[in-house]
C-alpha cells in the first residue's frame, strides 16, 4: 500500500527553488486573499464579520442576507451543514470568491 504525506508548498523559482515556503509568506498570502475578498464583498453589499487564515483555504465569514438566499436559489452557493443548537435550527452556507471560501450561518429558518 502506498502512502503519501502532506508536503509544504515549495518555492518554484530562483536560488531557493524546491525549498519549503516560509510559513510567514503563506500567512501573508492568506491575509492578502482575505483582504481582497472582503473588499469585493463589501462593494457588493455584504457585511463581513471575520477572516480565518489558519487553514489551507482562507475563509471570510459574512452575515446572512437576501443576497445569500438568492445565491442559493441560483445555485451559485450551497449549504454544507445543518444542525440544531440549543433547540434552534441552524444551517451554514458557502461560496468561493477570489480564491477564498465565503461562509455564513442562518439561524431559526423555517
């Protein structure tokens, strides 16, 4: 059985080609992507709540709104989790923009 291990992103060019990218560079790239996505979301009328850069795919959390419901109806976004918290129903939606995952939470839906 062949196994694979997770490898760090590598530098592609220059004298350090093939070396692992410094974690600081990876974090800065994630922050930059989150910032760019947050600006675009704000310009499109969304309310940005938070940014998460501690994983491979930077994530921006927005407030649920009419536009998120429209995106679900058009198939441009989807729900990825349903659960009940303290007796209240909750569902989580997502879409991608600018290389960033955009998420939101809807509570108390019918």
